[in-house]
C-alpha cells in the first residue's frame, strides 16, 4: 500500500502490499510519510488504498457511510470528480447507496458541478451515465452547465447541451440570466457565444432585470458582443423597465468613463452603437427607403454607377471640370454606400456585394468601352475571341458565387450527436472539433465566419466573388482568374495597338500624352482600370497555380507562414497533403484518371495516413 508524504503530497509504495509502512520517508523532500485518509485517496487517485481502508473500516466498525463528509463538507465523490480520478469514481459509483447528487463544499454544489468547474469532461460523462443531475444549482443559483460556460469550457458546455441541458437555462437567482447574457455581462468569449448560438440559444431572451443580451453588452462595454448580436437580428429598440435602450446604457457608460478619465477615454461600444441607431432612423423617405431596404443590391450597383459617371465626366467635360465631375461621381458613390449602410456594421460578408459589384461592373465598362470605342478598328474574329473570354469570366464568376463551396452542414440534432460521440468514444487529440458547428473538422477544412459554417478544403473567403472558395467551387474560381487575365490582357494589348495608331503622327511624348488625355480620356481611364485588375488578378492566378501544383490552399500558406523554419534548410515546395504534381492536378480538376483521386468535397480524412492510403473505388472495375 502506498503511503503519503505530509509535506509535498508525494506517494511512496510500501514493500508490503497489504499494509501501510509509515516508517518510509519521501524520496523527494525526505519528509515523513503517513497513512492517507480516505479523502486523500479519493483526491489523489489511490483506488486500491481507498478500497482497503473502506473494507477495513467495514470490518472493524459499523457499516461505512459512502457519503461521509470531511471538514470541507465534501464527499469522496466530490474530491474524485474535482481531480478527475476516473477509477476512483467508477469504484464509488458502484457502491450501493452512493449519492451522486450530494451537495457539498462552501457553495453547496454537486460532484458534477465540481467536475464541470475543472473541465473534467470524462468525469462529467461518467456522472451523467449514473444519473447525475446537471440542473441542480449551488447556493448562488448556478448549475453545472452554467459553470462550464462561465469557465470558458466550450466543448464541455456543448456536451452537456447534447446530453439534455437547456442552452437557455436561467440562473436560479434574482437575475435569471441565461448563459448568453452572462457572457455579455461578465466574461465575453466569442467561441463560446458562437457555440451557444449554434445550438439554439435565444438572443431575444430577457432576464429578471428586464435586460436583453444587447443591454448587457452595452452596459459592460463589449463592442464585439454587440456587433454579433446585431448581426443575429436582436431587437435594437428593446427597453429595460426604466425605458432605456442599449444606446442609452452605452451613453451612460461613456459619460462615466469620460468623467473618470477627464475626457481622455470613452466607451468602446458607444461609437458603434450610435452609428447603428442613427442609421436605423435615417433614410426613411422614398426613394432612399427602398435603397436602404435592398442594401445588398444598392451595394452591388454602386460601383457600376460610380464608374459610369466617372467615365462620362472624362468624356463630356474639359479641364478642371473633369476633376470636379469625377469627384462628384465619387460623392454619389459615397452617398449610395451610406444609404446601403455598408460602413455601419462592416464585415466581409456584408461588403461582399460591393466588391462583387466592382468585379462585374468593371468587366461591363471595359467591354462597353472596347465595343463602343475600339471595335471598328479590330477584326471581327478578334472581337469574338475577346467576347469568349468575357463569357468565361461571367460564367465562372456566376458558378463560383452561387455554388456551395463545400459546406459541411449539420442539423442541431446532428451537432448534439457529434459531440456525444466525440466524448463517449474518447476520440484522439488530433481529431479537431469545430466549436461553432459542433462537428469533427476534417483535414484541410476550416470554419468560415462569414458563412458561419465549415468549408471542405477551405481556401479563403473572397469578397470579389461574394463567397468562400473551397473544394466544390475552387475549380471555377481558377477558371475565373484564367479568363480574367486572358481577357483583360487581350484588351490591354488591343488598346495598346489602338492608341499607338492614333498617336503615330505625334512628334514628342508630350504631344502623345496631351493628345491621348484630351481626345481619348475614356480609353485611357479604362486602361488604367484594366491594369489595376490585371495586376491583382494576375497575382492571384500565379498563387493559385502554385497551390494546385503543390497542393497548397491560401489558408494553409498563411498558417505555414506563422511556423518558424530554419533559414538554412532547403525550401519545401510541396505541402504535407501533396501526392505529386500529376496527382495534385487530377485531384483539383476532378479528372477521371486512375482510382486514387480525392474529391475533398465528398471524402473526409482525419489523419494523414488515411490520405496516402486512400483509393477511390467509385469508378473501379468490378469483377464479374
């Protein structure tokens, strides 16, 4: 039997397995060893010693009370749960008469509460198997699920929801706060908030004080929480019993901070909330109200209007009036941008319509200038060839924008089952869990915050196509890049020939410049626009071709750039997912060649060994 050092709490094994040798000294600190108590056995996982002591007490005295208390009013099960001593817990839970919901400690809480506080997820699972009740609250009105949220234990909290805990369980005190409200009030964590929302938390709930989660985010000055709640559609105009909105509370907080800092600081959330509330009240008259109501369409058409008005200004006006006309076009664009509210609560997803409008609108105006100003000097075959590239641009762009990028979709019931299986099967540590989608995340996938879902072989979220680029639409995105570079490059080449022809008789470069800017301003400005697009799209095309050949995604390149490497070591071009250039190309373009191609939109891998051993049998010949 092991004895216990009274100084450093180390255990020493006795030579006699049937008795405690208290003459031993600690090998670590040389302190005296003592016989452990039953509570120390439970605390430090000495299951054999605990059995011996309990059986010895049963033989020499009255029947042992398995629910006995120590000086802290805690039971053996409390201490084993707190310290994740699973073997001790399994032994205790098999003893007849064990009270799995015993209240103990200063807070008068249950063993599952203690295990939850320490994030002992397997201890919690074991207790739930033996009918522990996670809804029993401590003396402060907080239960085991609530304390998991408070402690930031996202996986544990999601597991408890999957096992039946109410995601909106209110605290059993005067506040009646839900876990979501508590996060906004005391300790905001974005991952935990996303998990609660993903599992159905009610953002519109009201607590015992008459506050919503947005009220608490404003009162505690947490702008990130306020932003996400507004994105989720929480009522901006909800009022407390005193008639205060979230903006009223934020203004009060701002005054207090400004007063305490003598005007040097203000509330972090107040500026954002003021913009949100001001925009909510603005643009309420026709036709601005229509533009505001359809903000995504307004954002999409804004670049078309700005580019069109700017081009018309360079064509119709002369001298300084051209500058004034272009500035007026920019002013119109800014007005439409403001009406659409794209700057009020910005985000990639919200501003994607504007970026998509830049993409499509630029294509339209480049084609318009080409056909209206240059087509009469270009052979019909060349025109048709250019139009074919334009068709490729629009076709690939449409598919990339509208097609599912490879979302790994789950229903709430599937999410609950996923987390239960992950815990019950004691999955390997390399199996990653998305804490928002509550699902096992395959290799090369990533949770995209803009789409609020995991995407298979995630590359990046591209606002210029208003969608994420993933396993299911990356081929078409590459097609868009190829067609855009070829089409814009062809336009620039034809424009160069066209402009060289019109300045053939000019003697000096100054004559050429003045001639072109005065007589052909629309063509010149369109060429500048085309060069800008050709530059960034060409860079993207080069990066994507490299990624296709060596099996990299943009996301993987970014993550690899954060890893420290030996500068003297040779550069490794192939990623760890590469299977050779030929096979990488086959996999990317889904070519029907061979029987080991991988379609990342359909196949799930959770370790690297499975990738190398994979063989696609969908098209393999079958024996007769």
